[in-house]
């Protein structure tokens, strides 16, 4: 009994999975995965569970909106560089295993990347939903530093990881150098017996290539010989003991390295749950980012989901995402958008029309629209789409014929529809049912009766059922049941070709004979077929449908014209309103400025006039005092009268060293680095080039000309200081290939005879030389600062050293 029940449940859930396949949802998920940044992110996009309630769908949609807005504002987009799939590594470490150095470095990289992403994304005011994911995560900075300190790039264990390892490696290098010197002495001593002067290696041991027949002249162990037999490879006896000693040192080094890896792996294992949780959060964020980028690529808009079952379906100009993908990547035909407007009281829509007209595409389009909204994706349509959140999306599309199961097309459809009805009963909730060619594959009379009965049952059980059909009787259901509606894919009677546009409220014509004729069916067959059709009934129905189609076209054209006129009117109104507001604001600002200047001028004038009156009233005032006061009053009068002219006089501009200027002749900007002694010429640095120009040939970045003053003098020390900012052969030193202590001696000698700045080229390499020199230079009291050179002077491979004046 229990087995039977489980089998029935399995069949009910099977139809849900089958419906997703029929709607080609896995293909949409595959396209979505191309916008993920990591391997685990792509896997997540290809196989994820759809939300089980509207709250989860709305959560996903909010995350898509928040991360998409941030991604658009970040230069180059959000990066997941450094994030790795740590599942296998954590499994090894949590079970007490020892991970490789490269794997442990991936753990450190992921922790560092997680902390960087958290700093970039976390903002509870602007991005509350995404920030909630990052709220309580731990990025384990101490573990990251431990791993990065002990591991070099590529996962190699660094010498600094432990004093013992450092000493063993130093000792090994010393012994190797000793062995190499001995072998070089043997090469010089026995050069006549050797085929070449190269130290080779066989089975991990150093060998020399001796001529055949000379083995009795050199003591040692023969490890190999050439194919011709003319050369034997001998390890001299004198270095065999050294090789054994090196093997022992290597073994000790391996033991120490394994001990370190075991300790680090143990630390990772102790924090495996924390790191695993962090990985899940990063995966959710990457999944949100992939949805946002895919939605942006589709030029989609967010849908409004409603929990109420009777919410209408309103989707305007929906473009099938798979056709959009093909159109972009395979340069196929332009995608024709489809609109859906299903009122709250409608339960069943019957789509009719010719074959190859786009009925099945319309069916799949609304199914994918509901699935995309449910998964937190934007819809590739216009306006503000609104639809109910559907718990079940069930479909019967395509041919279910199976030779292995001895099923005909009709039987296959019936079995699948049975599973659909069972699933509706087993999983109550808002349900969308999509049926392709309902009732087809059997006697038309019985098929029609079965289709009518099935659609009436679906009207009672499902929120919306959309069915494609060729049965004429299904077109008449609309007039006896208000829950039914007709729709059709339009057909151009002149070109005898479908237009792929979906028309609502109008039943379609199958146009089977016209299509057969276009496809080249024998003319005699066409004529015979037309004789068997009742001409009067067919003509009457077709005329009615044709009239409805023309009326719809006229209404659509009039609506489009009205919408265009309304848009132009609104645009003109906005422009006029904006212009009026701008003029009003400018007028108010101008009046306010004028009023302020006038009040200031009046106050100043009143103050000075009172001062003059006070002086004139003084008993000790003389005639000279009166003359001076009169002269001042005349000056004030003249000044106020010419105030407008004075305001138009531009202030002069005096350039200084370090100012940014524009060369008038070439329109390029540069920086002033020096002046001539008379101040009438200046040197301007444009990029990596220096140019000496006259003072009147430059202007400030805001267009002001320089004041010509031949008495301008510039201090020699200031010129010398700024000239030192230009790299020359004399103030440049190349220390590449030297060790740190060797480079220190060369730089110190150069600094004694140097003034200003010194460019030290050390290269990038492993960074040890740069790091050692920077540390030493920082300890010198006469060094002002040290920084990376400009990109054109070497960038991070060159350091600029400034000496204290």
C-alpha cells in the first residue's frame, strides 16, 4: 500500500519536472549560467529550486534589483576574483586530512575576497536585502594571515613559515653549491674525457657525460648510457656522499613541510563550518549578480507579483528569451513580441489560428514569464508587468507518442493531462495550465467534446488555462461562459503568411487550404478539398472573423496614433514647464544678486559719507580738510557710475610652478615645472615630454591669460627642486640583479652626490629587493619620502627617493 502511494506521489511531482522541460526552462537556466563568474556559480544557475512561496520570490527579486544597481555603479562591475569552490578542501580538512599548499592558498584567497566584497556591498540603508545576507558572516582574518604568511604564490611553503624550515633550506642550498663546485673542478680536470661540460641529472642524482671506455679513469657510479653507447653518465665517487646527505636534508624538509601543512589544515578544519557558510553566502550573492546581469542583457523590467489568485495577467510586448538569445547569437529573424492581458474573471483562453503561426510560442512565452518572475528575474517586456504568483505551472506541449510504451499521440496527451489533474488536487494553490492542441489525435467530434469538457473542468480548478486548438466549437464557448476568451495568431491573407502577432478577443482561422497551397500541395487536391467544405458556412464565418480582424486593426492604429500624440503633448508640456522654471529661477537669482550688491554699495557709501560729514563738522577742520573731503566725494560718485564697467574687468592670473595650464597652440594640458630668469618663458611637462614656451602662449584651465610682468623672479632653489622632479640619466640608478645589501651600498654612494630626487630601478620580480630597499630607506634620517614612480617612469618597478633639503 505504501509503495503504491509513493508511486502516485512520484507521478504527481514528475509532471512538474516535465512541464519545466516542455517550456525549455533548463535552456533559460543555461543561458543564465553564462553570466555567472565562478564554476560553482554556473552550477547554481543551471540547477536551482524555484521558490515555494511568494515571499522567497520577492526576496530574490529585491536582491536582483539591489545587486544590479550596485554592479552598474562600480567601474568594471563587481568582481568575484579570488573566490574558489572550497567544498572538497573543507571535506579533507574536516576529516583530519592534509590539504596541499595550493588548496590552502585558495582558502586564504576566498577569505580575502569575501572581506572585500562585504566592504563593497554591505549597506543596510541602500541594500537591505543583500546586506542581510552579509550581516553575520565571519571572514576569519587571522586564519587568512596565517595561511598567507606561510605560503608563497602558487602554494609553495615559504622559508619564513618556520625557523627550522628556513635553516634546512639554507643548509641544503649550501651543500648543493658545495657539490656543484666539486663537479666543476672535475669538469676542468677531466675535460678531455668528457663529451660535454654540462652537469646532467639521472634518477635525481648529478652525473657527468664521459666518453665510453673511460670509466676506469674516474671513480664513481654509472647511472645511465646513451642509445649509441658512446656516452656513459657517471656520478663521481667524491659527490655520492654529498648526494646522500642532500637526500637526508630533503627528507627533513619534507617532514617539516608536511607538519606545517597538517597544522594549517587542522585550523581550516576547525573553521570548516564557518567557511562553508561563507561560501554559501557568496554563492547566493553571485547568483543574484548573474540574475541581474542576465536581466540587464535582456533589457528586462521587474514584475509585480501578487499573492491574490484573481490577480490579472498584464504583460506587454513580451519577447521570448530563447528567441532573443538566438536572434543575438545566431543572427536569426527579429523577435515578434507578444502581449497578454487576462482579466481577473477569465479562466480559460482558447488560442486559434494557422499552423506555424506562433500559437505554441505564445503558450511557452507566458509560461516562461511566470517562471522568470518566480525566480527573481526581470521580464523582457515593456511597462510594468503584473501577474499572480503561481505555485504550479503545468504544461502539455508537443507529441507524447512513445513506441516503447505502446502509446499513440492521443494516449500520450491523455496520460499527461491525467497527471496534471492529479497534481492540481495534490498541490493546491494558484495554478497555470498550458495545453497544446487540446483534444487532437482522435476523431474530431469526440476530441471536440472531450476538449470542451476538459476546459470547463480546468476553469473550475485552475487560475488560468491557455489552450491552442483548431476545433471551431471551442471558439463559441466564450459566448456561453463568461470565464472563456478567444485569442488568435494573425494571418496575412495577401502574402498567405503568419505575422506571429497575438490578437485578443478574436478567433482565428486555420487557413489550412491556403497554407497547403502555399507549401506546394497538388492543385487538384486543393480544388477537391474546397468542394467538400460547405462554402456558405465557411464564407460566413470567415467574413465575420475577417471583419473583426479589420476592426481590431483600425482600433489598434487609432490607439497608437492617440498614444503618439499624447506622448508628444506631454513632452512639449514638460519642456515648456522646465523652460519657465529655469527662467524664473535665473530671474530670481539675478534680482537677488543685484539687490545684495546694491545694499552693500549703499551701506559702504553711507558709512564713508558719515565719516566725511563728521570730519567737516570738527571744529578743527581746515580748508584743506574740506578740499580733501570734496575730492573723495567726487571719487565715490565716479566709482559708482563706472561700477558696471569695473565688474566686467577680468582679474589677472599669475602662474606658479606646479600649476596646470593649457598650451594654446596645441590645446594640450600640462604642468609648469620651471620659469626662465626673466619670468617670460616657462617649461611645461606634458605627459613624458617637456616643452619651453612663452608666457603669452599658455592659459589657465578656466581660460585666463597670464599677466605679462617681466619682473617676475623665481627662486633658484625652487627651480632646482622642481627640475629634480624630471627623471634624467644622472638621477637614475639601476640596481636590478643585485642583492639587497649590495644595492644599499650603491644607492648610499649615489645619494652622497645627489640633490633632489633619485630614481631607483629595482624591477618587480618577487618583490624582495623592493621590500628590502624600502625598509632600509625608511630608516635613514636624511630621506624625506619614498614612493612608486609614475607609470611612464617605471611604475611599481621603480622607486623615487626624495632627500631632505
